[in-house]
C-alpha cells in the first residue's frame, strides 16, 4: 500500500520510525567505526610496548648487536624477531612462514607497521641504533583476531540493540500519535453524528488553551458563521418568495377580473396597464436577484458612471414625486467613476430612493462624492426618520421599521436587506446614519 493511502496515524508513525531508523543507523555506524579505530590503536600500542621491552634486553659486544636478555619466545602470541642486519638473532619457535617472510621484508625496509592479511597479524619494526648507527631491527607482532572478534561482537550487539530500540520507538510513537490524534477522532465522530443543518451544537466551550481547543474554537466560529448565514438565507428566501408571490398574485387577479365578463376597450386597456406594471415589478425583482448573483461572483472587473446610474434609479420616481408635490435633487461635483456595474449600482440605490419617496414630506436629496478611495452616495429625506434602535435591524430580511406603519411595500426591490447584500457583494457597505431631520442612508462603493 502506498504511503499516501495510509491513515494520518500510520503516516506519522511511519515518518517517526523512518527518522529514528536513519538516526540509529548513523549512530551504529559511527560507534563501530570509532570502536574499530580504537581497537587498532590498542593493538599498535601493545606492539610498541613489546618492542620497547625487547629493546631493553639488547646490547653490543665488540660493536655488534647481541641479546643480553632473550624474550620469552614460548609465551602465547609471542611473535618477536631480532635481526642483526640480515642475520636473524632470535625468532619465534613456532611461526607461520607468511609472518616470517613479512617480518624479514619489514626489517629490510626499515621501521613501521604492516598488516599480514592472510594470517590476520599486525607487525611493527623498530630499528636498533647506537650512536646514530643502525645495528639491527626488532620486529614484533600480534594477532588481530581478538580485536576483530570484539569489533564483530560490538557490531552485532549494536545492531540488535538498534532493532530493539527501533521497535520500542515504533510502539511508543504509535501510542503517542494515537493519543494525540484521539481528540481529532472525537471531533470527527461528533461532526459525523450531527445533521447537515444541526448548526447549533458546538465542539468546545471555554477559552482555548492548546492546539486542539484552538482548532475546536475555530470550528465553532465557522459553525456560528454558517448558522448565521443559513438563518439569513432562510429569511431572505422567505422574503424573496413573498416579493415574487405578490406581483404574480396581482397579475393573476387582474387577468381573472378582466376575463370574468365583457368589458369596454378602455377597461381592457386599463387592466392590461395594471398587469404590465405588476409584470415590470416582477421583472425588476428578478433583475435585482441576477445583479446580486453577478456582484457576488465578481467574475469580471467593471466600472460605471456614478451619476448616470443614480439618474436611472431616480428616473421612475420623478413623475410620481412631481404629482405629490415632492422634489428629488441629485447633487454631484466632478465626474465620479465607481468600480461596480451600472445595473448593480442602480439596484442598490432604487429601494433606498423608493423608501425616501414614500416617507419624505417634501424634499429628497442624493449627494455623490468621493471619500477615501470610495464613492459615497448619501440619500436624505425630510420624513419621520429612523429611530436609533432600528438602524441595524431594518436591514434584516422581513423586518419593517415602526415608521412604515401599516404601509404595504409596493416597490419592486427586495428592501433594505438586499440593498446591503448587494453593496457588500460589490465590496461596499450601506448603513443608516443619525440625522436631525428625517432619514439618512449612506452607500459606500469602491471607486474606479
């Protein structure tokens, strides 16, 4: 099975074991290399001590090298040769011919170490000098078998110890990782038991104090945001359903009334005009929803003239306002470009202007200006205004302010909730501001 198909616990355990195996292998190799070097150094030191002992038992007679005190050549592993030039003064009683030939060659070549691989023997040659004159050579040797046996035993022991240590590390790593991941498994099982819409439950209550509780706290925050979003979407769906049902019901009612009995052409024309008006309202609702979807997608950059969009939003209201003796003044200085599609800007401003037209006593103003990299649309009227306690709640779907009274919303938009939704989808914001005279709404959109 490939590693990427393993569980997280198995991958973490395998990674820990692999890392421990590499570290143990490095330590075992380093230990045995150091031990081997140390054993060879001990063998060389032993040969130096033997050579020094033999040199103490040598002397000269008539200027020639002689053995005053012969070494114990019968001792176990006593391999000592004494050469006077090419003549052998002393040699081991029982010696391998290969070691003897190597000793003769080493004595002839001078001082130094040599290893006879065939017999696993280490030799050392030391020159015998008197008054700077070389009289002969002492060659001592020792078997490397005990040292190599020690090195082999140490290697085997270190490998066995490494395997046992690795097995212990694997077991401990698996236990520790399982213990560490147990809270994650608990979170997973809890989440699996919850329904897809059961967003009221939470993983952790309290202040986070470690990584797992912080993770649970983040998930709880995500669930809270999802729950809030779902609640808003449900309320928005209900509001949309109501807004779509109302013009459709009016269209059907007018059509049924018109076909119930014979009417004059003028009456039919009046009925068709009413049906047309309700159909236009329905069309504007659908266009508003499409504008909301485009603004939320943000698939392509856009820019539009802020004043032109405001003029289009205000145009349908001017005739009605004129008949009611009310005025709508649009004020802007220099040409202002907003980084939002024109129809989206129009859909944001239309419900606000409709509200102002419905509640204003005589005057409505729409100011457009640039402030801090944003385009500010400020809509003010001289109506009853918005109480401070309602400046946020009126943006919730289905919520109608006290100042609306029993007035039935006959506009084409989806109200202030969709205004804020559109503005935020376009990267802006809308808010109700404090005003001493009537209502004041501010729309901020990014400037182009």
